[in-house]
C-alpha cells in the first residue's frame, strides 16, 4: 500500500493506493493516527485502492470510533474504487461505513 497525506490545518486528505489488506494494516493504522495528529478532520481517498479485505474495513470503522471519541472526524471520499465499493457492499460495510447514503454506525459519507 502506498499513501500520501496532504493539506494542513482544518483538513487532511489521506490518499491510499494499492492493496489495503491485512499485510498493510499496521501501516494503515499508523498513517490514520498521523493524519489525526495533524488535523481534526481526515478525508480518506480510496479511488486508487486495487485490493481490499475485511481487515481494512474493520480498521477504518475502528478509526472512526476512535476519532469521534477524540472529538475529531474521519470521512471517506465518495470517489472510492469500484473494487473497494463492491467489497464493502458485499460484506455489509457500505451501510456500516455510511457509504450508501444512509448514516451508518461507523462513518458519515465524506464531503470534498
């Protein structure tokens, strides 16, 4: 997995690229933490994610709950890759992540 953090102050954009799987879970957790350390709002861009597994979805859900407890916000940009969207839908995480237009129990749909 490759990532890029950009922006500062009010909002950070975290762009993920490549495989977002168990093998990159520790790295994903670290970069999410780094984003929250730099800003109160982190927008996660998943447009270039080529592979995803349940560990990635669970980690994103956990990050939302953690950020809310910190008084911060994580959101997923609506331009996610087809593979990510399909996997999230097939596993029921489209609702949990709030990506189906209905507020889920993990995320609110991101705004750019």
